[in-house]
C-alpha cells in the first residue's frame, strides 16, 4: 500500500497530536490529503483506537 509507505506510523501519530485539519496534516507529512485519507482508511483497528484516544486527549 503506497499510503502506508509514504506515511510512517510515528509521523502520523505526531501530526495527529496537533494538526487541526486534514490539509494541515497532509502538508506536514508532505503528501496530498487523498493519500492521508487512504492511510487512515486502512489503519488496523488498534491504530484507529489509539488515534481516537489521542484526539480525545487533545480536545480535552
């Protein structure tokens, strides 16, 4: 999967902690938003849970 090769998990987690929009995150990751969407679409269920927890912690 190309999106997984272009977006490392650790980089995705880091940007997810502060980015406010998909465009902002994609820009920081040096990909187009569609590639980021593909990366998110095919996350393992455990990865999805972790990102949700990070999002909840960020939003208080």
